[in-house]
C-alpha cells in the first residue's frame, strides 16, 4: 500500500508563518494621498521604541507613562519614523530620510519602502530635511556612501552650521555620552558626503519660498534650525512638521511637558503649543514624522489640550 505524499499546499501555512516571523516589516510600507496637483506618499522607515518617562519630565505629578497607558500604549512606546514623498511632473521630493543604519534593526527601511512603491533612490531630485537628527537625516548615507546621488539636500542654514560646525567643538562633544557621540558623528558624516559633492543647498532661517508650491517655516527650539515645510496647491495645504510631536498621547495632553530631545526646552514648548493652536484653528492637514504611520491627520483643540484626528483610509487618496 502506497503512502500518500503531502503536496506543496500542505506547507503553505508553515512557510507563511516562517516568512512573517522573520520579517521586521510585516506591514504595508507606503500610503498615498492627493493634495492639489501633487501625489504625497508616506514611506515607512520603521520604528523606534521610546521610554516616555525618560524622554519627558513628569508635570504636575503626572508621568508620561500614565498618559500612554490611558491611550492603550505600552511603555516603551513603539514610535513610527515616517518620511514623505512629494511627486510633481518636474520634481520627486523626499521630506526627511529616516535613520539609515544608525538606529537599529527596526529602522532604516526607507529605501526598502521606496522600492516597494516603485522608485529608486536615484529618482529623487530633492530632499527637504526638517532637522539634522539621526532619524531624519541618518538615511542620507549607508556604508559611508551617498544613498541619493542625484538629489539636492535642502537644509536650514542655522541647522547646518550648528551640527557641522558648533557640534564639532570639543566643548560641545564633551556634553555627549559615548553613544551620543557615535550617533552625532554618523549623521555628520552622512551630511558631509553631500557637502563634499556640492549637493547641499541651505536656506535662510526665516519663512519663505523654497521650491514651486513649497514654503519653509522655521520652528526653532527643538533644534536651532528645525523647519516645517508647507505644500500649497489648489487651495489645499499640507504641513510636514518634523518633530513638533514625538508621542501624541503625551504631548497633545500636556503640551508643556519638558522633552529631553529639545535643544532649547523652554522655547520648544512655546513654539509647539503655538503651532498646535494654529493648526487646530485652521483645521490644517499635517504629515507627522512620528505620528503612527502613515501620519496624516489634523489637530482639534479641547480646552487646554489637543486631539489627533487621523485621516481615514481611502483608496482614492482622499483626506476628508
């Protein structure tokens, strides 16, 4: 009597389990909306775990982890790292480029997401850097080589000077831990590769136009040249607001809670709260670097705190 041989279909569930269990990115890595004449696509660079009680000081006896618990989040909180692709007939633009190989295995997935979307790093014409922190600019390079060989890198001149000149002094380096020195050096090297190839274009630390339909809005405090980018097309606006938020459930509940990632903590609190108020009043559309992927949404003010309203899923790319 012949023994029955299992066919290939028998093993599919096991193969699928093995594939998913070994893959850090088991989720869709891009999501597109339509904004006026532009397609805007969120691209996931992955995520990073943040201990919110280490990042934020308690305020009025309230710990940050108490706020995240109320939002059904476990501390350390898994925080998204989002980049954004802006496409027009003449430009293919990235807003921030993730962490590259400087931030652990759960991050540095931007190029992978770009490939999944159907583009190559060589297709990028311009990169808008909100600020030179590792999870926003580290992805400019890998293995000491430029990832985006054809792109012009746009950076606030105050930000560029601070990280590539001021932070190179012995006095500045002595304030950093060994791990911080390693990360800062890594991102400095990444930016310097583009400086050496004449691909850096700095702009003044003031509001103004940068590219067609794109304006810069400096929002200093988090860093000396932190910048929000505004895309304005056909009476629709989208604000790419970088690190004005790291953890929504904490900072929207207590906007003045001290954030240890900020260079100027007092100024950053004032700038953030002012921008939150403005976005709520105007009901503006936002692309958040650390809002849960894909990071598109709006802000609503509720007395002295705020609420994040994520854009609903749409196969048409609608934002309302």
